[in-house]
């Protein structure tokens, strides 16, 4: 009755399954032999497919197993080579960082020997560049109206200047974080009321997302990546698409140095279960993720929380240095010591209800409150004293019944006193002029000394020396012989990458440029397309003139002094600005698109893939399950090879393990996803990168499971055809795991996956249940849509029946009834007229795709208000 094609099946009769169930209930478990008829129960393998092959013959007859084994090993080996390449690259980056540090240290020694008073920068930015367009913020009557009509901010008005480090302070409940979120456009629980201006234009900060950074209070970082890797991937995703790999590496090095975490750059960050870096270092990494994007405007929510006083000052000094490049930094700060407080350019003090108490120069706050009649004890921290005044803990000698709310009216009446006795433009201008004059004299003395030594090494007076002559010159100047790597690094910095000679002008220009914070050497400028060797110094002269203009109306004298210390000062400012605009240093940045982000995110995911220690646990569990079921089905509970019940149990066990394993795809990564999505990450690229890399686990783990069981049980069908339904089971189960990881909390994910697999596979997939469900109507549609074993077991049963040709006339009563029932269940429907096996294959693919599409929609639209 059974044809040789996969799509053939016996006649569809509703009486058959009823009779088969009666036979199962009434048949004896003992073998029944009927003379002359050949009917038997518990038919052995030999009765179904001829004599049993020994183990070696069986393996030789299944070449597909070896072919797939070779493909899996090739896949794993390719990923291993990729991992080795990545590790070698990281080691090379570390060696490059060490080489740059040694070269800079040697140059410092050289200059100090010639000119001890010469001021040089301990660290020079080689990737991060000064901002051409900076951002200043103005806000007028800024308030936040909640959905119930209540206002938590009440008309805050003021401004934060460009290139300044600003602080927002106040007692608990004053609305500091609310003000910060409202200003940067991250509030989703209310409506902003008032006006925000960026560089004088009424707009919203969210429109400048590509050049804006936000550091959350919680340290949301990747626990399975190293410190350098965290910063590198952030830099690749958020910098301009045209930024070269070498400059990205320089930016990463800059961030590592400025945040003082270069000594732990190859350390895994770690978490609760795996110990990594310390809490303070973790806080620095959290900030570094935003600094890697070279933001023009940076918001920070309590960046010093959990840090000691010394570490807090160190972090603030790092941010202050970056503000010197034109970055505007606005942060909520909690109980700083006064040495930290004075680092801020402007400070906003908020009182209860989010009303302004003070906004102005941080150094003028104490004088402002003293002007209002408050007196501070001599040994008290002014920053803490401000909080006591705002909270009403400090009495006012001039006001008998002083209330904290009085401070709001005082600010409205005395706002002009914020700058009282605080005009330091004159002394500041004199200090600037003195510094410029001293720097000019130091440069002149240093240049003369260097020219004299250069002439001794260059007897031909052609003003050019090669690498050997440079090594000799450096030895004479420093009094110590530099290594070959140091000489090569210095030569690249002076004359450009792979240069063979160095001119006198390049030599002098590099050493004189050591006093600058931003490297102006040829190697650093080579990473900026179209840059001239002196563009950095010319731009710094522009900024120095601009700052002096804002500090004092008599800026012409400072302009002249600054201009005199610049190289090539005859270039026009307009030409400089146009050149810098062409290098992508504007307020609009073209970040990587879908394809490039997909490549970056897949690389990051592959790095994480190798560090998933829980994978080994699941592989061991899969191997144990496959061995247990194989021994059970072959040696203990002997069943016919065509029987679908063992396959049902195998599919259910595999689906359960794979569903639970795939909970990690998005479960713990959602806060990181919220953070990166708010910074402009492409959501489809994020989703596809994780799902694609997860396919590697599906293939490898499914192969381990099926190959071990196949070798033990010996189903006598080609391995490739027999194992394909198992791979589809893994595909659908992983889709369910992905969906659950997005819909439920991680701690409850395993429970929901277990319940889901038990119902959809074990319950709805039972043949005795399916015979009732598959009678047409909505019930059949629901079961066929939810139960993956309704289709996967059918594929295995169809393959076994096609290959083994079981004959019910030669079976016992029980086996004949079981076969009739399973045939009626699994070979009942050919929905699209393409065959039973092909129909099940398409159904499984549609089910997997549909669930993944739902998961993607859930990723996009669920928790859209989570803006970390």
C-alpha cells in the first residue's frame, strides 16, 4: 500500500485511527505469532531492513555524515582563525600604544636636556581633534509637565557656553536628572515646556544626536569584552563613516590615556559572576564609550557616583581636558569636594521643585550666597554648604524667618549679582600674554640648539638626514641611545609614515610642537585627509584668539601676540575653517549605514561568541541526552525504526535545550541595546548580527546531538535526510527562545520556554492528541501553527516509511495499530500539493521566519521609552 515517494500515503479514513487505538489498548505486550501469516509484534531491525550491519560497515555506508562533519569542522576552524587574527590585532594595538608612549617619553627627555624650562604636554591627542563647530545651549522657562498636569521643573532659564564644563547640583528631589533629561530630549513621561536654543537657533538637542553623547548613571557596558574592545566598537559605530582604521586606533588610544585605563586595556570588564576590573575602572569605561564617539556635546548623569574623591577629581580633570578641545560637558554631580567643584566653569543649583537657585560661574557661587547674607564656617566644604543653604539648614542673619523657597525670589531679584566681583579678564589676559611671551622665548632657544646639533650631523648642509643619521642625532641630544622602534616612530612623526629622510624643518617643527595638547606632526595629520602639517597649531591659535575675545574687550593685543607665535600665520581663517569642515568636523556626521554596522556588529558578536562559557554546559547536556536516548532506544526499549515516538522525544529534548540556550541572545543585552539605539545604532543590523551568529551554535550543537544518536541507534536512513528535521527543530526552538528573551525578564525566561516547549512539542505533538486535533477547522490551524513537532516528526516518519518500507501485514497487532495511527496523523495533509515531506519543510521554515519577524517587531516597538 505504501508508495516509494515521500508524498504518498494511505487512504484517509476516520475509522482507521479509532480501530488502531482499540488495537493498542487490547494488544498484548508479548510477541504474537500467527502461523502462516507472518504477523509479529516488536519487529526487530532485521525484519524491516535486512541483516544488521556491523558498526564499521554502517559508518562506511553513510558518507553524508563525514561530509557534514567536515563542513562543521571547517566552519569551526574558520571561526578559530578569525579569533586568532583578532587576538593578534589586539596585541599589535597594545604594542603600538607602548611604542608611541616610548617615543613620546624619549622626545621629552631630548627636549628637557636642551631646554629644561620648556613646557611640554605629558600626553598629546593623536586621533581626537579640536572642534571646529562647538555647541552652546540656551534654555528659557524650561519646564516639564507630566501627563497628570503636574510640573516638576518650573521655568529654569539660563545658558551653558560652548567648550565649558558645567555642573547641575541640588539636594535630593530637586529634579537634577529630570532637568538633564529634559534638556537633552530624553524624557518620555511628560512634555517639555519652554524653549531650547542650540547656538542661538531654536531647536532640540535630539537633532544633533550624531555629535551628542549621554553617559547614564548605571555602568551599562559589555561584560564579556575587554576595555579596548568596548571603546573600539563604540568608536567604529559612531564616528564618521570616512574615518580611517588608523585614526580610529588613535582615538581609542587617546580615550584610554585620557581616562587613565590604558594599563587595563586588555582586561575583560567582567561582572557579578566573572570578576574583572574594579568599580571605579568600570565607571571610567562607561564614560569612555561616549568619549570614543568624539562628541561635541556630552551629558553625564552622576559620573562620579561610587568613586572616591581622588578618582572623582581625576575623571573631572579628564573631561576638563576634552573641553579644551571644544567639547561642551554638562553633568549632574553629587556632593563634590571643593577642589572638584572649582573645576567647573558654570554651575546650576536647583532647589525643591526644580527651581533655579543659582546659575553662573562656579567660583562665584560662594560670593553670591555671602552677598545674600549667608555665612559659611571656615572649615566647611563650600559645595556641601551650598546644599545646606538650599535645604534650609543654614540660617540667614538678615532674614528672621528664612525659608528655602525664598532663594527662588532672591535669584530673580539678584541674578545680576552672580558675577559680582568676579571679572578676572584682566589678570587672565596678563597671564595669557606672559605665557605666550615665555613660550616664544623657549621656542627660540630650543630651535637654536637643535639647529646647531643638526648641522653637526649634516656635514653636507643639505638639511636632510636619513634614519641612521637621525639615530645618531637623537643619541647626541638625549645622552642615551634610542631603540630602532623609537627611531622609526619618531621618523614617522616628523616626516610622515614610511619616510626615508627627515628635513631640518620637520625635525624642528615636531620637537617644538611637543608643547601642544594636540599632535601636529606629519604622522597624525596624515590620518586627516587634506591636512597640512600645521593645521592643528593654526586652529589652536584661532581658538586662543576667540577665547581672549570673550574674556576681554581688548582682544586685539592678545590676537597679535597669539598670531606671532603661529607657524604660517598668513593663512586666512576662512581657508582654515573650510578645510576643517571638509574633514567632517561639523555638527552633522554621517555615521556607518546598515551594511557597515552589520559588519561591525557581527565582528563584535563573534568576539563575544568565543567567550560564552555557558556553551560548553549546553554541549555537554546535548551529548548526554543524545547518548542516553540512543542507548535507551537501541538496547533497552527496543522499538521499530519507523516508530515516531522516539523521534518525538528527541525533538522535544532538543527543542527544550536550544530554546533555553537562545535566551542569551537578547535577554541580558537589552539595556545595552537601549543605550546604543539611542545613539543611532541601526536596529535591523543589531538584530540580524545576533541572529546570524547564533546560527553557528544551532548548526554545531544540532550536529553533535544528531551525530551521536545516529551512530548509536543506526536508523538506516541517510544521515543528511534524517538530521534535517532536527536542524529545523533547532531553528524554530531558537526563534521561540529569541521571542521569549525579548518578551519576558531574563530570570523568568527559562520557565516560559520550558512551558512553551512542553505544550507545543510534548502535548500538542503527541500522535494520540493529533488524531483528534487534525480534523479540520480552527483547531487544526492553531495546532499546526504552534506545534513544531506536528511537522518535524512527520518529516522523519515520512523518510523512515519511504526508506524502510514497513509492511503492516508482517507486524504484530500492537505495532500494526501504532503504525496505522502514526500514518494517519503524520501523512494526512498535503496542503500545497507538493508532498508531505516538502509541506512539512515549508511549514517549519514559515514558522521559524514568522516567529523571528514577531521578535524583531517586539525589539523595535517594545520599550521604546527606554532611552538609556
